[in-house]
């Protein structure tokens, strides 16, 4: 447990949390919406500091990050809690849990950085649940990881207030931000937050102000966020606000949690989203959760040749040399060198 950052005291021992746009007002003895920030005697505490639910040595493509140190290993860690309550969450066992989760282990930033180095990972990824509500621990770990020569990755819904994000951003190298829909009604009905504006703002600040490598994921859920006009509005926003070179991943939904009775996303729907995004000018669009689909590959936006051929999280061919297409010389926005060696696998 650690005293939280970004809160203010109110009358009658209440507090207001300023970490995310929910800005929860919390009575003494109660918790915020994320379940892991508690008012104890008029002070706000982060109950999940140093509490780890999941650790794995993952291929970076699993995050998914396709344009950041391809083929490398991301030392991936998560805790419990989330400031959203998505009805389709695939990790709901930890995202909707608190510090009473039975499989938590204690960890320190230094120990995690040493483990990442031991398993020859280039990065630490804060993932599995929402890392923003693990803010104090992520902040401490990210600073130490930077000193150790590791990259820091956030796999996040981006739902955080500007001030805390700006404090964390200088230590972050890459982000995959989950844009859950391009309709505020979806955020209210499915994610239990008022809108997705904060997530979009985080993406803009990250890329345009701090130069963080940003990729976006849009999980397509049948009947909820699968309208063509929504795909088009989303793609236009990415082109206009983040740039046409921003990688976008349209992922296939499979039944989970409270949406277990929905069917998986038809592949045709994902292919239509892919085509619309290309029509709107996005250069690097991907189809996720459909292993073996050609939409997993990176194509040169100039000559159309396949530059990175993937099967799932595995790279089978790589045709980028010194940041350029091997066939026509077109510059390709890839951060870091391709790591051809296999990473050490681990799971805990």
C-alpha cells in the first residue's frame, strides 16, 4: 500500500481522486471506481502498489505493437483493477478484482527490471489490466527501467487525466491505446464511463507532444461498434489527429464475460473496416485475432510488396533495411531493429 498521487482532501474526511476523468469523490473507508484506490482516514491510498497478478515474457507483437522493435521480447506485468468496467473484458478476473485477489505476489521495481534483463527483454510492458490505475508503481518502475536501458510500454485504455499523464509520459517509449468505439453511447453502455474523449486526447498528447510511439487497437464487437460510418469516422480522426502512418489494429471479438452470448466478429466485417481505413488514407492497417490472415502483414504503402510477413505473433519474413522498403526504398516508420533471435519464454 502506498499513499496515492493526484488527490485532494474534502470536508468530512472525503477525498477526490484526480488520476482519471472519473474524478471519484470517495467517502472515508470507501474505494474509487477502480476498486484499488481507497480513502483511509481522509487520505487516498493505492492498495495495489507492488502487487503483481501476472508476469510473462511475451513477443512484442502480442501487445500488439507491430512497428516497435519487431521480434523483440516484452517483459509483461499486470496487477488488479481498472477504471472501466467493460462487459466484454477478456481479463475480467483481474481487471474487476481488488487486492484480495488470491494469486497476487509482491514485487519491487528493481526486481522486475532485473527479471526483464535476465529474460533478455528489451522492454517492460504494463498490461493485462489497466496500468493507469497502477500509476504509482508504474511511475517508479518506469523511471528505474529507463536507467537500466529498458523501454517502457503501456497497453492501456488511455483513460487518464492530463496532468498525471504528462508526468509519466517522459518515461514511456511506446503505447498501444484501446479505442473502444467512436461513439460515446458505447462507452456509457459497455465501458461504464461517460465518453472516449480522454482516450483520444491521451493518444494525441503521447504522439504529438512527447513523441511516444503510438499504435491503436479497435476491437470490433457485433451490433455494438461495427457500423461502417463509425469505422470511417475513426479512420479519419486517426489520419487528421495522429497521422496517416499511425498503425491501427482492427481485432476480432470473441465472447467473454458479460457478452458471452454474442457471436465472434464475422471476418468480413473486419475486412470491411480494414478497407475503409485504407480508403481514408491510413497506410498501416492490421487485422488481429485472425491468425494466418494477410491482414497481419505489413505492406509497403508505395509499391505494395509485403515487408513483414506474420503468422500470429511470429515474424516469418522481414524485408525492411535501414528503415526502408527493400524493394523500392520507401521509408517505413519502424522503431528499433528487428530482433531475429528467439526470446526466452517464461510464465508465472
